[in-house]
C-alpha cells in the first residue's frame, strides 16, 4: 500500500525567509510525486510534479521540490516566502510501476503561514 | 482553456433530503475523480471514472452515495437521505488519461455542502 506523510500540521515562516514544507512517501515501486496548493475556499491547484529525470523539480509561483529516493522524501521549497504563499499544501504520490489505473494518495496537508 | 467547474458552489440542505452535485471536467479529460474534504481534514477519495464507467468505487462511504458520468464528460454525485456527517467540501478533479505524466489531476473549486 502507498502512503504519504506530511509531518507538520502547520509551518510558520517570516516573509522573505526560505520555506520548506516536508513530505515523505512510501510506495512499492517508483513514485510519481505531486504538490498541490489550496487557497481558502478554493479547490486544489497543481504546483509541480516529479515523474522521472532531474531530482530538482521547478513549479509554479517560484516553488521547487527535491526528490530524494534514499530518504523517500519530496520536500517543497521556496527561497523567499511571500505573504500570498499562505495556504494549505498537499503532497501526493502514485505508484509509477503499476500499469493503468492506480489511485493517487494525498497527504493530510500542511498549513503554511507567512508572517509579514 | 476552461478548467474544471462544479455546481452549485454552496448547498445547504435539511437532514434526510437528497442532493445532487455536478462536475464538468476539462474538455478531453477521460478520467474523473470525486473527493471529499471535511473541515480540517485531508482529501478522502470517493470514486474514479474512466470514460463513463467507474472501475474504482471503493471510497464511497455508504450506499446513500452514488455517482454517474454521461457522454464521457459531466458527472453527478448524488447523496440520498443526507446526514449531518455528510457536511463537507466535495471536490471533483479530472486528468487527461491514466499513466505517466498525463495523469496530473486538475481540481474544480468544490461544492460546500451543509446538512442542517
């Protein structure tokens, strides 16, 4: 069975400081990994994904994430946080080695609060 | 192009009534998913459609919940005899296909259901 862990319910960071939102995963094969952001009263917006290739993935709004196979992690990062980055962030995983349909498993979400 | 749309955006109903929630996926997306997000919770998978068929209904919480998809496009999630515990945000997502990088899910804004 596949799973995703987001160990922090909330992350607080000062505006202008670098931010990290943590995610670890478990799959039986290789992973496809995703990050989504949810602003208040909105649906989830796709940020970035890791499929294969370069371990550092760049996405929307200046976010990036690094795939680390040995640590089974896919942490989300941004060099300089903005107040407008305050939102709920979800990590998700899918088993890349299963053919056809495979359910995507979402983490429980991490609330990011950027303090002015 | 247009994203995933859902209607209504908000629905308030009385306990015991039936409700229908609608999802219009991105044009050309063959896969469609329904999720439920309760207050402060992560995403709970409900059902997955490929075309008009639903190969994975494993997340439907009870037989009061059903869903259909017609014409490989619009989907309706029906909740019969609503209960207060059904109160949540119901999110719909669609993806181009299944497999590889094409199964990135794109979400609608959700329907907030409140059962009084």
